[in-house]
């Protein structure tokens, strides 16, 4: 759909709950975040893990959401 209006993935971030989240032996990704641009390039692929254990958030995740959550 995006390419129909000349938008192309610039960056793709694959998000998983924990490093050990698994489904069928593969790391389970819960969602993906995609950054689009009008330039057709090979997208940069990134991974983001939300927690190390229950309610223990990774620094990478905290840096991403810091401005949205007051008690992070």
C-alpha cells in the first residue's frame, strides 16, 4: 500500500517482549515499527527487546518511551 503512494521502508524495527520469547523455536516478534521515506533504499533492520524479565525494562526500551511515561 505504501509503495502505491511512493513511500518505501527506510527502517524496520522488530519488537519482542523478552529475549527468550519463543514461538515454534523461533524468536517471537510481537510487532514491527516501520519508518517510511520517499527514497527507495535498502531498509535498516533493527531489533528491540522490551523486557529482560517481568517489569524489568531494557535501557533501549526506556530510552524510546521515556518522554511518554513519567514513571519509567
